[in-house]
């Protein structure tokens, strides 16, 4: 055989191996479809592994990849960050896989999915930022700088929950996580939902980025009270405001997510910095994701400056 023929054989072999590799990569994200009672449901790889209508479209990793995570949270591993090498893309995607079949960033098609991603991460970025006005890269480049409240002024033990969520001896329930959790009863409720003993071990949240993201997504997806929407439902429009809501200027959109998560900590107080900071992270991430801030929603749905808070005084509204 001539040298040319030999190398031709190698090229063909290489091509076969490469194609097999591609086929395998495809298969892991293959959408499986079936009908249940006339309704189309799907699974899509490990990310959306439970039969659901929400798994029929793109999943998060189809429109959000490692380099984009690195872009959004560009400064998080610098020496001056307080949680360097804690947060990473894989823990976020792993955490999201518990909620994508429920519609987390998989509701309403790719554009809505990317908007919800920017909204959720906007909350995360603003609550974990150590950016400030003249910080390098600007004030919004410093999300995921923290994983816990640095100088807690108390241990956040509310004794009135001693029968349901008693504080463990020595445990501190200061803010931890991607959308920080405060107080024994919130650790207790999150722990129950996630089947982790967070009441006795609140420190798990600052030791495990997957758990820290999981708790934050759970909070985003879960209504705080019966009859109220979750932040997810309010954002994607899967919520019909009541007459009271309308009178209280509560409309579906990003503003309502701030109202649900922080209540009178940031909403109904006019154009305050705490609210603008969260909004600005959302807009900044929309730009970085290539969606563009013009897709943020109308200005009346974007803010909660004039909204009456869903729940008066919601502890945990303060930032790290
Ligand atoms: C799937 O995507 C289409 C078009 O982008 C959208 O209209 C539909 O609502 C999405 N399905 C679900 C279950 O959100
Ligand atoms: C982090 O928590 C998840 C559960 O949310 C668990 O599956 C995983 O094993 C934990 N990782 C470590 C290193 O403990
Ligand atoms: C409507 O709002 C009023 C005043 O804010 C409140 O007292 C009442 O309980 C609300 N009704 C419902 C059904 O939530």
C-alpha cells in the first residue's frame, strides 16, 4: 500500500470514530416523546429526565453553556472574591435538572427560557455580589462573590418555631446560598423539601454548591404561601392576578419576582437602590446572554416600585 492509501484509510477511520462520538453526544440529549391522555410529554437527557411537557423543547444547556456562565460571573474566582472556586457551571446545571421538568427555564420556548434564566441569575448575582460602583469590570461583574453572610449580627433563631423547626444547639441560621436562606424555619422548610437535614446542618449549604443552587431554585419555584404565585409563575405569566393583586399593582413580570422574594424589603418604596441593583443585574445578564435588555419586559412589569408587598416584612430581605 502506498503512503497515500494508508493515510486515506486513517482519515476514513478517524471520520467514523468522530461520527460515532457525535452520534453519542446527540443521543444523551435525545428527546423521547410519548402521549399521555392525548397530551404530548417528553424526556430530554439527564437534564430533563422526568416525563413532562416541559422537556419537549430546549433544555438549559442548549442555550446556556460553560463559557456563558464564566462570562456572567467573570470575577468570582479572583483572589478578592470571598467564595473563590466554590461556584461552578456544573453545579448549577445539576441543580437545575431537578426542576427543568417542572418548567424551570423550560416554559414557553427558548426566548422565555433565556429570559427566566437571566431573571433567576439576576437575583442570584445581586444577592451574592461584592461589586460596587468603581469595581473593575463594573458593579455587575461580581456575582457569586459570596456564598454566605460574612458578619452576621445574630444567629437567626426564631424561638416561636420551637415545635416545628427547633434550632439545633450551636447552629447558626445566617444567610447562605445562591439566593440566601435566613432563619431556622426557612432552613427547616427547605430541608424538608430537599430531603436534607438543613435544620441540624445549615452549614451544608455553604459546603456544597449544587445544594446551594438547588435551594435557590426551589425557592424560585415554590409559592411562599397558598394562593400566592411562585417567582417562577409570576415571571413566566403562569399566574392570574386576583382583583386584590390588580388593586395592589401586582402584575406578572420581573417586578413581581422581587415582590415575592423580598416583599417590603425592596418593593413599594419607589425607585430605591436595593431594587434597582437587582433589576440591573437582570438587564446586564440579558445583554451578556445575547437576548438584549429590550426583551426585559415593559417598564411597569419590570419594577416593583409601586407594588404593594405580597407579604409584610419578609425576613431575609437584607443582603449580605
Ligand atoms: C415549546 O416551545 C414553543 C415555541 O417556542 C412554545 O410555544 C411552547 O409553549 C413550548 N412548550 C412549553 C411546554 O412551554
Ligand atoms: C452535594 O449535595 C447533593 C445533593 O443536593 C449531593 O447529591 C452531593 O453528593 C453533594 N456533594 C458533596 C460533595 O457532598
Ligand atoms: C385584599 O386586600 C385587603 C387589604 O389589603 C385584605 O384585607 C384582604 O384580605 C385581601 N383579600 C384577599 C382575598 O386576599
